[in-house]
């Protein structure tokens, strides 16, 4: 039985060089060994292999059937090790590997997809994987080593006390989406108090407060709960039908259809802060992605109408 412990990387390289050159002397010159050192090392490999690997000829050597079989495996192992080295080098300098990204839902409307597109153009050798979730869950995944970078916010409870490295990306302001014929649709901006009697289209995650409740509380009223709809496309459909209004974070502005009117909130409109979170020893690719995330600019200069 083959003693695999005798076949370390150096031994496999020596074995391969002798097999390719057909000469102990040529292999010794190429590897910087003496001819006698190569002979001793080959003899040790043959003992470990359980029999001769080379047939000694008048001039040089050639592989025995056992040696040819072992050489096929040795070449495969050396090739895998070489490819592993190349892959590790690519990961360490940000050119390759896999980058696991997490983000909350609104960030996946414009910020994250636009940034990932630019990143992929810059680093085509890096495989991108994305998961979506609430900030708390994303932070758990990051701490568990399952994510390389996460786009999170400080809402509703602020950043956790044990948060790893975070990089501020900016503020996510609130806008209101109105049906086209709404009485306030022609105003340049809207005071939230003027919407106190409206029905609101929203659906908070179970047990979670919402930006709407926080914003309305600051304006001095409790919002009238209308139809409960979680997805952005569904919310906008109900607003377009005139069944209520909804708040839209700046991150999600691109998703607002053109038959709705989008207006900024006037006065003390709340805003959440958006961050990129990284592990303690981030990958170079993650740092580059965060740099690109920091260049994001929201498209909120005008209503979609």
C-alpha cells in the first residue's frame, strides 16, 4: 500500500521532473540538487510506493507501469495545488473568489444592484452572491462568518452595541407616494400632518416598528391603518388605485411607477442612516465594494410623473 506521507509537494515535484526529463542528472540540475540526492529521494519514494517507479537504463530512466500510474496522480495533484495558489492570490488581492453580500430590501432597489454592476465590471473574476434580510439578521450572518459585507441601517433600534466595523453610506430620507389625482399632488413638498386622515398602505415585519409609525408620531398623530401590503410593487398598485398613500424611502425611489406622484416631506421628516458593515478582517474585494457603495447618489430630483 502506498505510504502517502512520503509524497509531500517537494517529493511530487522531484518525481515529476525525473519522469519528464528521463534523467536523475537533468532533474538534479533543474531543481538545484546533487545527482546522488535525487537518487536517494527516488529510492525513498519507491520504498513508500511498494516497488520500482523507474526502470534504470544505460542512459537515463523511464517510468515503470506503477510509476506511470503514480505520475498521472502526481501531475493532477500538482496542477490542483498550482490552481489553488492562483485562486488564493486572486482572493487576497481582490481579483477572484466569492464575495457574499447582504442587504435590506429597500437597498436592493437601486443602491446595491447599481453598485454590484459597477463592481462586476471592475472585478469580473469575483463571483457575487446576494442575500436579503432585515438588519438584525444580516448582522447575525456577518458575525457568523456567512457574509463578507452587509448593507444595514440604524432603524429601528440603532446599530447593535457589538457591531463590527461599519462605514456610513449616507441618510435614507422619506418621501410620500400619492395617486396622480391627489389633492396634494401639485405641491412641491408635503407636510406629513396634512396626511393625518389618509389611509396608509404598509405592512411591518412581525413585531417590528415602522418608519411610518415613527414619522407620524413625530408629527403628532397615529396613522390610519389601511390595507396591509408588504411588497413595493403591491404598495404602489394600491396607491395608484386611490386606496391610500405610502411612505417611500429614498433608496426605493427608482421603483416608484410613473403614474404615481412622489413628493418629499417638509419639516422634521425622519431619516435613517445607512451603513456598510464588515468583519474584523475584511476581504480586499469587500473593501472595494464598500468604496463603490459610498459613491451612490439617489435619483430623487423630481417626481416620476
